[in-house]
């Protein structure tokens, strides 16, 4: 009895925690529910890179993500689609042509020399830029998911975007253009250096190595830096030690060191490789979803989910009596836990995702149906009420496990081979199945045995109509 009280306390705590999460963490809505633009970008091979591999696609994806950030779109999604395409979802973007202009084209990576006399101005401009970027991120995060931005906030966001562009242009003016561009960079590799610090090794071809040696010789020991720009945005500004003032950094390779963590070094590596790739990209599909359709879809989906849930609750209570009522409580707990899991894991809820959630509700009830039918069979065979309930859970376990495992295998296949909305359906269904197994074997079981500890509920006819008395 003490064990079931402990489990009951755990279930109550989890339910309260789920309610808190749902109220505090907003649900992320997908493009089909919020409205916006969706673009499919094709990465084009070239003579120097005839085959697009995972490494090349990852680098181009990083460049596209940087361009998406310049649009100021919150909750944007950039994901790989197949072996040579990227899927870009821009919620709330009403001008897809602007997005297409910004996202198209080849990445431009440049190495520039800082102008003399700007040593004090660069850190000031960097600080101003970071201040604007931080305020913009905070404003975008303060807007609840799926809600319209008020005019005052929208005006401030547009103003900050203009100020960020102005700051980036001001930083770019502090550097002199050179002929050293990304087509002369052959590779960039992040690696650990000393302690917990990391560094990035860059490698040039012969022509690039000579130009980098000349550039580093000019900068060495002056306090000025080499500006590494991607699409006119400063990625890094390393300085050169005075020991290279005579010859520069020769050999065609150099090490960019500093206070890099593993993640920041990896980010810089991918950005450099993305700018080094002479891979053009082309927008092959540009689709717009209206916000009216999104609101209508949300409303209808909510009606469908609530209607299905209410009908299932009524059926369980009428047909299975007391166990059905307890299953209804478990089903409500299941719905709350699943919703909270979506919010915590950052699952973007789409229409197919809602369909997967509704389907998982039915599958959660299926486990209870198997358990209760087994319990009735045991009661009719003459076992006591307690033993019948215990055997019902034990005998139904293998069937429930097998059905859920096969469903999870299907979800894995859909997630692995599918893309976009199909993956959203697979993810929400898989989360629902896993939580339904938990609620069936913990919540339903705990509630049933807790009720059996009360004499007034130890009546077989409350579990199986037609059986009036319990066997000793």
C-alpha cells in the first residue's frame, strides 16, 4: 500500500509540473499554423566540387542560417532535405521575394586588413553591434508563439534591424578590401589546443598562402587585426604576433586561437568552410501560407482533439465502469504530460503533428482496454478481485509492448526517411506512444490498486457487470 501511495504522489507531482510547464513555456507552432513562407533551396555542384556531400551541405546550411538571421525572423527553421537541398521555413514572413533575394547566391568569404588608426574604434563598434543584437533577440523572445506583434514592438524590431545593418557596415569600413577570398581557402578544422580551449586551423592553396603571408606580415605587431568577413559580416578578427613582422605567416596555413570553446570553434570552422565553398544555391520552390488558414487549422484541430477526447472519456466510463473512470483520469494525465513534453523538447507543432497527438490518445486508451478485458476474463474464471486486476496487467503487458514497439519502429522509419511535416507527425506520435506506456503501467495501475485498498470499492460488479460477489 505504501508503494502505491508513493507512486500516487509522484503522479500528482508530475501532473502539477506539467501544468506549470504548459503555462510558462509557449507551444511552438509550425509554418502551416502560423503562416509565413517556405523555400526549398537547391545546392548546385560545380566543376571543382562535382558531388555534394554531407560536409558541403552542412557548410552551406550554416551560411543560409546566417542569412536567415539577417531577416530578423524568430523561430525560423533551416534543415537538410535529401542529399543536396535545404528546407527553409520563415514564420510570419509576408514578402517571400525578399527572402529569396537574401537567401540566394554564393557565399562571399573575404580576408581584410584593418585600417591604421582604427584600433580603438573596432571594439566600440563591436560592443554597439552586440548590444543591438541582444536587444533584438530579447524582443523576439518576448513575443508569445503564434501571436501578432504589436505595432510598437514591430517598429522597434525594424529599427534594430536597421541599426544592426548600420553597425555591420561601420565595422566593414574599418577594414581594407584585399584579393584574398574564400575560393583560395581549401579547408578549416577545429581542434583542441591547451586545457579546455580550442583553436581553428585554416589552410590555403599556393596563391592564397602567398597572399596570406603578405597580409599577415603587414599586420604583425601593429595591434591591428585581420578581418574575416562572410557576406560582409565580421566572423572573427584575429591579430598577428610581432614575430611574423619580417616574413609573415608562411606555409599556406595558420592557426586562429583565442577563448574558443568546442562549440564556438566548431561554428567558426563551419562558417569558414561555407564561405570557402564556391557552391551556388537556387531557390526551386517558394510557397506562402496565409495566417487565416493557420488560425482556421488551429481551431478545427482543437475541436477535433477535444471532441475525440470527450467521446473516449464517455465511452470508457460507461463501458468499463470504475476502471473506466480511473482510465479517464490517467488519460487526462497523459494528455498533460505529452503537451508539456512537446513544449520542453521544443517540438514544433504542425497539423500532422496534431494528428499524431490525437492518434496517440486513441493508442493510450487501447492499452487500458487490453488490461481491463484481461481483468474481466480473470474475474469470470473465478479469481479474486485483487488477483484478477494483477493478472490483467501481467497478461496484457506483452501485447501492449509488442504493439507499441511496432508503432515506434514505424515512427523511426518515417522520421529517418521523411522530411518536413512527415517528421513532425512521426516525432509527436513517438512521444505520445512512450508516454502512453508510462501512464498505462504506472498511473492506471497505481489508481486501480489504490482504489482496491478501500473496502467500499471492492465490488466485482464495479469492474465486471454480472458478477455480484467476490470469491474469498
